[in-house]
C-alpha cells in the first residue's frame, strides 16, 4: 500500500561520520591547536610588560610636570610618592600642584613596587620594574623594564 510517500521506507545507510573521517577532523584540530595555542600563551606576559611600560611613561609625564613647576625632580628619598603627596623631606617643592600629580602609585603588573632613583647614572632619574621575579638581573622574559631603555 503506497501512501504517496516513497521515501518513508528508505533506510539511510550513510548517516553520520565514519571513524576515519572523525580521526581526520581530530588531527586537523590538534594541528591547529599546536599552532595557535603557543601564540596565546605568551599574551599574558606581553600584556603585563605593556602595562608596565605604560605606567612608567605615566610616571615620566608626571615627573616632567613636577620638574616644570618646581625646578627639580623628586629625590630618591622622596620617591614616586612625591607625585601623590607633597614631600616632607627636603628639598621641598616650592610650587607643588594642589591634589598632586597622580592619584596613586600602583605596584607593577607583577605586584612589586617600582624602583625610583634620582639622580641616576642614566640621567635625571630612573624608574625600574624588575618584572616577574621582582629582583634585579633578570634576562629574557624575566628582564627588568627600565625607563631609560623605553622609546
């Protein structure tokens, strides 16, 4: 008895994927993952380095304004905190900007304090983040980020 639907009794023998097809797809995914994943693995480190560079440049901008208004850079003893709060340690700034030059001094992206030295053997001042190790002398991914080396 034909009910007008001749396709209703057909059995589909080619439904789904074969084991070989699934293995080929898995191999392709594995190859792509091997190429793409390493590129993203270094992204967090690069982002932290970029953040440290941006913070150091922000400090430099504030330091230049501090010097422009006061004729001197903060000393090592006064530190970067001189950009937030008027120093109480001589030499006292004569024209300190009301509210300071920055709202706060953040730690570097690895949660270590920035090192500030003024005067420095590299110029009027030096600002350093020791990077992931938090200690001097690192190389490669552990290299410090130093203000005098930034462009």
